[in-house]
């Protein structure tokens, strides 16, 4: 095997840059198991980002590797104009897992694919055009979804696609209209829909939102926001699309994050750890919506849509979700992780807010708790110190937000190790 220096030199010459977090200096990973990964030098890291959040079951989960091996012996790829058995079985499993009337599913490759398909379904079904999303959203980096990714990564690509609009996110720690969540009566929704109603040039088709804004800063809306959003969509003949790609399938302590308030979307998209590390995404809607849009010649497909290998991995994930009760595990481990983060907040004043649900947690760093000035450079320094010490996580909001998404395989001992590393980094940074 080439050395790290040789590999980095080869990467400098031949690998395209443009990574989300601008890493180009190592580490270079070569293997993983459970909640840990190993680099080319043999150093191990606690992976509290679950890869790109896609290995949340744990790296190389045996159920996934077995399903992939079986698909390699039977059928890896199939003509997407025809059904294959794995696709049908996965659609049935997902339809039985989701509440009525969410029954009809298609399977694509990425979260961006799924969100684009959901947008097009909403446009076909409603006859409307505009799509609205909160200003802390992340929905992907294709042309369409980048136009609705207001959390960042959208500047310098030319004008966004027409018909894409931002609304105010319920970011209570930094309320965009300077109110308090206890008394605001969801004024952000009042302001947003007043602007939406004033700006729409046609009939708006849908609101696309995450139930918890992950890449935007682990921002959880206040109780009541999602039901009221659904009601306002219904009043206008719009659909509600929930992007559960970073929150669904157990990660937040429920099978799906929308279950907390009993809001059933018109369309739901899944991706990330749906394939246990294999790329697959899904779009699920009602039979009534599917029937109308298909009759109107709706078609979305890609070269690897509904591939049996990916669908086999998706079924294995649903098996693990149920057999290992991942939602309960996320609640238990998430409560433990949050208790540790709250202890750090008591000791270090740079920790302005601790938030999240299940095993999607984060801390927002501030230079002053009263002014809430974001501690951006400090956050990037702390993250680098943690990486050097063997802990991986994501840095968001220009450095002020540290996001932790440890795999479901993570033990309390591993959480303790991770929090010791984070505590040391906070101390060394003089916070």
C-alpha cells in the first residue's frame, strides 16, 4: 500500500477537490467497523459523523454486507423499466412501515434525486410551480435542490432555478424576528406566509422542509410548528414534502421524526443510512397522488433506479431498524450523549446552546452568551484539535456549530472517550 504522503500527492494531481468541508490534507481512510474508522497509517478514529451520515447503522454492518454479497450472486442491476423482486419487496416493506396514506414508493440514488422527484410530483399533482423551504434548509447539491439549500453551498453558481423561495426557519436560539418561543405564537409562520402569498406568481406547489434542520445547525422547530405548517399548506392547496433523509429510520429516537407530533406529510423522502452505506434514496406518497401524476405522464428514472443490490441493502436496513430497535437505542444513547454535552456547557461558556434529538446532536459555540456572537474560528480550531486526537464530527454554520451523529453501534464508553477528547479540545482552545 502507498504511504499517506504518496497518496496525498496522487490526490493532489488526480483527485477533484470541491469537498464540502474542504479537506485535502488527510487523514485517508482505508477501513471501518462499527463506530470506528482507520486511516492509512493505522490510526483509529471515533466516527461521530457516521461517514457522510450514511453509515449510521455502523460501518460494515453484517446485515448489509450479507445482503450485498447475496445480490452480487443473484442480480446486481436490472432494467429500470421493468420490476425486479427486491424493488417490489422493499416498496412493500416501506409502505407497511409508514402510516396511511403513504404507500407508493420509488427508489433512486441520492437525497438530491429524491427531493427533485418529490418536487416534480408536487408540481404535477397541484398544477402549481413555486416551492418554498425554510432558510436553514439543506436538500442537496443538484441544480434544483441547491436552489433550496439555503444553509449554504449555493453562492457563485449563477441564478437559482425560478420558483424557489425561502421562508423563515423556526430557529428559536437566533429568532430571525427577535421573539421568544414561549410567547411568539409562531410569528415566523405568519411572516413567511404573508411573504409567500405576496410573491407567488402562480399557484404554489409545496413546502419542502426537514423536520429537524441538520446541516443548517441541528435546529429543532418548537412544538406546534409542523402541524401549523401542514394546515397552512392545506389551506392553499399545497403539498407538504418532508425531507427525512437525515432524520428518518430511527436516528432521532422515532422511526420517523414527524411521528413526534403526528403530522403525516403528502410526500416523504429518505436517503443517507437507508442503504446502510450503499447509495439508495426513496420517494413515498399516497396512491391517489401517484395515480394522478402517472396519468399525467410523470416519469423520473436514472440508470440505477430501483437496482436490486441497492434495494437489498434497503431491506437489510429495515430489518436492522426493527430487530435491533434502533429508535429506542437512539433515544437511550442520545440522552446519554446530551447529558455529557450539557455538562460541558456548564463548564465552558463558549457552549451557548445544546440541542438535538436522539443521535443527532449539536452544540452552538458563542463568544458571549448574552450577545450570541458566533465563535466561528474557535469552532474550527476545536474541530481540528478533536480530529488530531481521533474524533470526527461535522462543523456547520461557518464553524460555530459542532454536529455529532454517532452510529447506533456506539457504546457509552465510546461516547465517554469522545467527550473526553472534546473537553480537552475546549480546554486547549482556552474557552
